[in-house]
């Protein structure tokens, strides 16, 4: 003790300086070691990983130097609630985001573009009221939504177009560009086949694509009127997405003939987004094999571009004819088997391209095709448990899956009409306007489903703690699998 007292302040300062130098050296050494562990990443990019944007490192999404795993939801109508105009209900939006956050949801997939459409059952109003003309109140609604997401440390995927009819999308761009009459899927003389052909003509209509490009440029370079952030500099954005479920067309020859233009559209648009915005990821919004005329090679070709940062797939057993909510005991077991096979297939395809993948849409209806809140969800609960378990186990074992976004959050929303049909002025729920309002929505009082979601979110959150050695071991395991 006597000897310690004899140490002068100058000596202590000198010792402290040496310790600080030692710590700096050890920190630098750790970075250098990490550079070798992550052999696919340059030394300088590791410093870049410490920023707040989500990046890609091999088969992983990364955030602040750690693997990014998440439990997410679709909230396509968020900007509608955020608007100061006639669709707005900001108090509800804040409550919905608080509820999602409380259940561990950290990633939201959002509509960031809609076009005023000739389609009878499309969402109205739209963000784009005419070619190149935007509804400012709807854009401010998106600004408000993004500012609230940032406050809760959530991340968002913003999709910029739609192959389908309910938000205008590609078909409306073709109408604006050519002046021709569009095909409405509700028209018994045309139906969805004619509509799908018409929507896919977008890829071979240069003026339609130019109008779309102009909207993308406007949004990416926009400054948020609520928090003052440029969209291109907002770390709460995870990804710009080319479209909701872009398809080359119908299955068979009708879609095959569009493939060259389809691939060119993906590659050119993804590259142009990266040219405008070097901070954010770009994804396609693909359903997977089903959305690629049932061909794995088409899915791979659609995602191999270096400008496409990660893969996506969706899972819709009702729409694809696997599941009948009125015959649950007969159809649910085979549905679950097919769903696991579809998941496994897309994990394998992601390994082939050595990119991460996200299951960003999945859902299943309520028992007996009911749609009102409080009606039974036994099939959904069983299905969700199975899929969440498969996602978690796959990620823990080194698969390239980062997370999932269930479809969709209905929250406090309610159908206004006994037949479930949406009408202009009705509150939004998770189901788009052409579907029964409540079919696939997860409402706040769906307590059993929400507990399943909460449990999964907790597990995914805990996986963020993986260290670099664990990541390297998983990467080595994946390389071994690829070499077999």
C-alpha cells in the first residue's frame, strides 16, 4: 500500500497512455483478424459495416457489424394512415406501430407507390394521381410513417410498383403510356389471364418504364418533410424493392416470351437505383419459383445480378390451390408439407447464388374462410408455428435466411360490411381491396396468433448475438455443403 501511494500522477498518466495505445492496437488487430475471417469482404468495407445501414455480407444481412435477423410484418397501408388527408389516422398509426414493436416486430414491408387506376377494385386515393403527378398529402403520409419507424428502431422495405391490379401498378403505367384500354380481372370477358398479359406488357413499353423510373427518382431523392432526412440517407430503410410480386407473365409460353425484357428491366432498374442511392439494398419482390413461370432457372436468373442484393420469396397456399379453409383436416397436412418443401427449395437456390433470402410474404386464412376479428385461427396458428420453427432452425444451422414478414397486420382495422368488401372511405386492414377484409389480416385481438409471433420474434432477436467466429464457422459449413 505504501508503494502504491508513492506513484506520482505523472507516472499514472504515463501508464494510462500506454494502456490506451494497447487497447487501440488490440481493436485494430481485431478488425484485421475479422478482415481475414470474412474473406469475401474488403478491409475498408468492414469499417463501413459499423454504420447504421443494413448491408450484405455473403449469405448474411448485416447491421452494425452483426448478422441481422428479424421477425417482420407487411403494413402496406401505413402511408395511408400517416397522411394528413382523408385517409389519415395518425393516432391509429402510432398505436399500430407501438403494438408491433411491443410484439418484437422490427421489420415492415410497405407500399411506397400506388397509381390511380382504371381497375374497379383498386385502392383509392393513390400516391400518383396521374402520370408524373403525385398527391402531396400521401407522400407526407409516407414521410410521417418513416419518421415513426425510425423512432422505434425498425427497418422498412419499400416496394415501388405492383404487378397485380389492386394498387394500379404496371398495368396503369401501360395505360398512361399508350392510352389503350386496360384489362380488368373482374371483367368476365377478360379475367386474370388477360390482365396478367396486359400487366406484363409493361416490360416492353419503354414510355411506361420511363414514367416508373421518374417516380423512383423522385422518391429516392426526396427529403422527408417530417424529420428532414433524405430518403437516400435514411438508415431505417433496409431495401428498395422493384415491385410487389413482379412476374414475367402467365405460366408457359405467354410468360417465356417476355423473359429477355423481364431480365433487362430487373438488371437495369436495380443498377439505376444503386446509382442514385449507394446506402441501401435493392430486392426484386419476387414470389419465388411460382412467380417465375414455375421455373427455378428463371428465379435464379432474376436474382443473379450484382445489383440485386438478396433474394425474396412468398408463400400462398390458398391462392395456389393447396389449402381449403373449409377442409382443414384434409388439406392442412399436405399444405404444410408443400410449404416446407417450397422453403427448402428457396434456401437451396439462395445458396446457389450465395446471397441472403427473406420470406417476405406468407399467410393463411381463418378457419371456415371467416374474416371477422375473433373468429377461429386454429389452422393459421399451427401453420405459423411450423413455418417459424423452420425459419429459426434453418437460420441457426447456417442457412441464408434472414427473416420473414407475415401478411399482414390488420391491428385495429375492421371490415365495415358483412360481405367483407372494401369500399372507398373504409379503414384499411391487412387485406388489399380486392380481397375479403380480414381473410389474412392479423388483428390485435388474435391473441393466440400474436403469442406465436411474439415467441418467434424473441428467438430471432436472440440470434443477433452471434459473434464473428460463429459466423465464420457457419460460412465454412455452407461452403462444405456447396462442394458436396
